[in-house]
């Protein structure tokens, strides 16, 4: 059976199968699959009419998300693991990531192990747009400081800002690395830069919406995201110059104000990092959406 190499032209097929069911995890979007092409050889195949997506690198092969089909199938799972096992000398590497909680009972009945991998943080959009009450007092203060002390332009994202955004990311990564010696965190920063380059280089293949803040014609902040469902928008990137006090809070609030068609904003997971966890909880999520890893 031939595994197809992921290409931009596959978008319609993926969006069709991603749309067969409602999803809460941020990974269940074309944008959050395609950007990983810079780090993985991404392949896909139909198994019993279910779309299966495999990520392959020098370590081995795993399935990035659950098989996409109208119904769950034990036979599809068996075939998926057989395909992964063909790549993996160590069969323990064979796994399916980002399983959603609604499907856990089925997989466990089939005898598979399901363990928590991470949680997506789901926020009420109006909370982020209005920053109401004492809960968000410090966020409002940061926004007010930025508005009072900086002359800036807030613009829709376009490719003319590509180089500026990449330069800002490099600066931001340097600033973040200076604050942390955590090996996992530093690796995540590098991987995220590769994914950002992929997104900006292939923007025409993606349905990303974003905003840019410039100060003295220099990009000092940007945010990018995508629609996850009719009621949820996902923020994929929010990068700001950490020396510009209040900018991070300002750009997040302004972008949230513009996303009026959505009830929720998914700010993705914390990658198991305590510093990210603290920041995400500071925006008072209304729900933590669990993602599981399935193995044998």
C-alpha cells in the first residue's frame, strides 16, 4: 500500500475528512498538520475509507491524530499499527497521538492503552476581548501601559511582513532562551521556528488570519491563527518583543475583539512546560481539552 506524501493540493481532501466530526483539539485542522512538513516526512493513506496521517523522522513513525472517518474501526487501528511497525524497529514507538476524550471508551474496549498527553486551553472570547473584573486587572494594566507609552500601527498580517516576523521570532527566541536553560523548552523554540517558516513560505496553502504590530516601521509583535470550528478560533502564534511592555497583552486583546464570530479561543497546549502552563492559566480558561496518546 502506497503512502502519499503530503502536498498543498491535498488540502480539500483533508478538510473534508477533518469536517466529518466535531473536534476540540487544535491539531484537528489542516493548518496544524501542514506546518509540520519542515520537521517530518508527512504521509497519508486511506485505510477502510478512513484517512490516516503518519509523521516520519529518523526516530521512527507515529500517527499524528486519530484516523479520520465517519466511524471508529478496530480494523483500521490494526492496519495503522501494522504500517507503523514496518517503519519502527522499536515497536513501542508505534502510537497514535491526540486522541480525543469522547473516543477513549471505544479504544479501551479494544484493549488499547490511553494516557494523557496534554491539554488544550479553551478560553471565552469575550473574556479575552474585554478583560473584565479583578481577574484580568493586571492584563488591563499592561494594555493601558502599552497604549500610553508607544506609538504603533496595528495591521492585518500580509506577506510583506514575512521577513520582519521571522526576524522578530529570532529575537524572541533569544530572549526566551536567556530566561530558561530547559532543554525541552529550547528544542520546542527551535521546532516552532521551523514550523513558522513553513507556514510563511506556504501561506497560500493555508487559511491563516493574523495581525502585526509595528513600531517605527519595525515588526515588534504578530499573531497568527485559524478557524478550528464554527465556534472556536485557534491562536497558533503570538510573538512579541519582550522588551515592549504590554504589547503581548494588547495584541491578544485586540485580536480577540476582532474575532466576533467565535465563542471560544483555543490557545493550544503548554507542551508540558510549567512556564507556559502559568501563562495560559493567567487567561482563565473555561475548559481544558484533553488529548491522549494511544498505544498497545
